[in-house]
């Protein structure tokens, strides 16, 4: 498994740790996979504050996905860069067609724990290869989950991928987290992904430039540390978490955008 693929274990560790505490996110599959597949976590990756942050991010994506399916259960769900995530189980919302996609070696590990069905499939997918979008299932509407993936694509690669999605689907709902350019530069020194050997990521300061040439627009920006999730921590932890992940400071390095067509 290459270094970029190893980054999937950082949120897996965080979700497993938080799930065992019974707060923010219940993820029995993360607990199971981490117990069987884990390797030694070191450095910043072991931080409980990062674990809280990773669990909150996952919960935000879960809640958003659930709301999209509640509006239209016939929508095609595309989780690109799915890693070993169990969102397809966690959301507990009926769906008609869900596709989890990632690199071949990730999917092969994933198939040890997840079973395909009539409405759930796993595919080899590389977002850098935008032409692969043509092979995705047709649908009137696609709900696209891009969690923890944009920063591994150059801006032009991300633009090509989004353009391909825009050409493929008439209606799109996309949730995507991104580093800012400042955040990408800072990650060289202070990012837990460094602990697994990744030292180069890309950031976005102007979301409109990434959307150029597509029919996709930015609907809104979401908080990555919403109060309703922060309040699930103990009082002292809430206080400290709000300092470490201050919204004003955090937005300078990390953003969450909801896009639509």
C-alpha cells in the first residue's frame, strides 16, 4: 500500500477511538477493522483532538448524505476515495444505488469486510483519471461524497474530475472538504499525514477557479466544527477543542463546500 493510501488509516483510527467512547459517531466497523488491520500510530495521528475532529468530519458527511437521500432515495450515491469507511452502513437511510470507489489495493482490503449487493457496489476508481467517470452508472441525480480526497489532486485534476461529473449527470449534489493554499503549505510541517510518509498536498483559495468550465456552483460553505457536535464532548474538552479548532483560525487552513448542479 502506498503512502497516500495509508492516510485512510488516520480517520479510521480516529473513528474507532471515538466510537469506543460512545460519542459523536457510532462506528462498529471502524472498531473491527482497526483491531484487525491497524499498524502503529505515532506522532500527531494519536491525538485525541484529531480523533474528535475526524469523527466530526465523518458525522457531518453522514448527516449530509442522509439528508440528500431523504430528499431523493433514487439518487445515485458516489463515495469516491471511500477507503475503509462504513458510511453506507452508518447512515441508516434507504438507497437505490451506492458506489464506493478507491484504488484497487484499497478495494481489495475493503472486500474483506463489506459485501456487495443489488444496490451496493465497490469499484476501482482513481479521481485523477477523469475519463473513468464515463463508466459510472447513469442516473438522473448523483450525490457525490468527496471526503479527504481533494487535497491529493492538483487543481487542474480536480477541475477535470468535476467537469466530467458535470457532463455525466444532469443533477449533482457534492460535499467536498479542501485545504486552503496556506493549509497545504503548513501541512508539510504540521499534518498527521506526514506520519505515514505523505508530504505533498494541494490547496484551494478560490473555489470558483476549480469550478471553471463546469456547470457546478458553490451552494454554501459548512462548518467543520459545528456546535451541536462540539457539545457532545465533556465541558473541559469543549473549551479546549474550541481553542485548538477555532472556526476563525481553522477556516484559514481547511474548508468544507457544498456544490450543486
